[in-house]
């Protein structure tokens, strides 16, 4: 990669990394533009020129963005930047790096040698409502009472049953999550829970580990899974760049970085 100022005024940002890595990669980024670096002191922004004011989240653009971050993380520590981040100029990126050098260096140091793994646990059952009914007598009795007569239950009764189901599902998730978190934490895994995506998902965890501890993480997941029966399925993915553990937010327009 050549460290040059491309002719296109605006810059699309992929990540922040160590300046010592600048010029190490050659790749094509968003809209086929060559990827370059902007260096300021000990850190560098990985960018490419772009003419558009915004980038659509289309498959090709997402693939180019994520592919560049994946390439970067093979060799170095990265602070991935959110998809679609565009600076008005080369100078705007350089000013951002200059004004916020200390906090960006701190963030890089906190993530050095670490990767993110995803862990999802789901109910492996045909029907989550029937499963919760079968494992909770109070809900089963309420359901049988509501539907045991000659007439269908009124709307209010159905709403009450739905609320009871939701409460029990939440309690189940919290109980199971506590079990998994205890096992993973005992193996030195830093965890950020994310909201379940649907009723079948028990938990959706982002896990930060040392790159060299991947096997240890896999063993920890297996140890956690051993405490569950066949009604649950465990699935882990990665390694990824530590998106969920970057604790700063770039404000390109104002030229500053804020902690989050």
C-alpha cells in the first residue's frame, strides 16, 4: 500500500491501527478505490478515496468494508470503524487523529493481541411456546383453564397468557445466561451480551479473548454446553475484529472522539 493522498477529496474510513503497520496492505476498497493510510504519530487511519456523500449498505459495499477489516486483523490490532463513515477530506482525518491521539492509542493498547468471538445459544425445539408450557406447570394450568371450556378465551385472557409466557421466557434466558457467563468468565473471557434476535434465541454474546486463547475459549464453550440438555444448541463464530469492544465513537464532522 502506498501512503499517498489520493485525488478524491473525501475519505472512506475502515479502521484505525498502529502507524508501524502503514503501507503493509494492498487492497481494493469501496467502489473499487485503492486503499491507503493516513498516518499521524503512532496511529494510522486506513482509508480509500470516495466521491459519493454516502455509501449504500449493499452486498458489494459491505463485502469490501468487512473484507478490508478482516485483512487488517490478520496482522495487527485494529479499531474497526462503522460501515459508511466518510470524512470530508484527507486533512479532516489527519486532524481527527491528531486531536484524539491519546485516546485512540489507549484503545488500541486495550485491544492489543485480542479478537472477538460470537456465541449464540438457542432453544433447539420445534415450538418454543409448547416447550415453555411443558416445563412450567403454572403456565400449563393457565392455558388449560383458558382453553378448556366450550368457548374460545376472550382477548384479555389471551393477552394475560402471552404476558405470562414472556415473563417465563425472560426468566429462562436469565437463568441460562448466568450459567454460561459463570463458566466463560472463569476462563478469562470478557463478555458483552446483545439482545436475542427472536424467541428461540436464549443468548447472543460477544466475547473478547486473547488471540492465543482460542482453544481455551472453545473448551470453555464445550464446558458450558455440557450443563445443558438436548433442548439447547450452542454455536460460536469468529474470529472477528473487536467491534463490540471498541469503547470510542468517531465524530467525523466535529473532529473528535467520545468514549461510550
